[in-house]
C-alpha cells in the first residue's frame, strides 16, 4: 500500500475528541459531527508519499488539518466521510495539510508552518482575554530563524491567518511564516493566555 503524492495516516484514538476531564469525571463537549473544533487532528503515519523526500517517516505522529478525519452531511442529509477517507480507518493527507510532526519527545513544525501562543491582556477595561495579534513564538522554523526570529520571541502577526490548535494541553495559533510581521523586544512581564478547556483536552 503506497501513495504517490499523499501521506497515508490513521487517527490516534477516535476521529473526534469529544471529551474533556473535569476532576475524575469525563464531560462530553460535542455531539455534532460537523463541529470542526471537536475533530481529532493527530494521526500516525502509515506510509509516506513516494514522489517526495520528507523528514516525516513511517510511524511518526502528525498534527493535521481538521477536515481530514471529519464527517459531514451531504445535501440529502446522509452522513459521509471526508474526501480524504481511503479505507479501514485510513486517510490520505496532502503535504500542506500537515502542520507538526513528532518522532522524538517534541513536536516540530513542517514546511512553512509556525505556532504562536497568545498573550494575556493585562488591561482590565478592555474585557478581552488576550492581546490582539501578538504572542510568543512556541514552534518556529528555519525560515524564521534566518530572519533572527526564534522560539520564545514576542511577535506580531497578520489577522485572519491564524487557526487554533491544542498542542500538549496548550491552545496555540497555527500560521505560516509570512504571517509573522514583527518581532518585539521582551518586556519580561508577558503572560501567555491558555484557557482551562485546552489544559483538560
């Protein structure tokens, strides 16, 4: 079983992550298949594409686009698998649908992706939980390093290019390298914002 251009992956656990732990209890947070935020986005690589050389190997974990494992209803109300579905709980994943991979104890970014942790808003009158378009770079890449932007730096980013993921119990924004537009000097009082629901995922 080989794929020419796509990875073949299987979900780690169930296709949907519908439960969070609250103390010693499990709470079901979603019952709808169309809710993309409840879709599991961690897979295990079964085969790598034959047409490309890639740092990702067989059995690596990958964090992927939420539509890969997602189910949906068609125009007649019939529940269907995504177009990525192959067979026997295996799915095709295109290169640009992979954001992180893990073959050690640490996630690493893939291609031009990076992940930013939002900063808590310290101005109480704003009624916002986090600062707008500013955060700490948690997972960088070689393109950003070449510009002197490294993990741990405070960065500003463009609007509408960020998508939230939960990575090891922390809610982060995934974006592309060219969405990072500025590097700020650290003040030393920055506090990252991580909602409690992400920590229990």
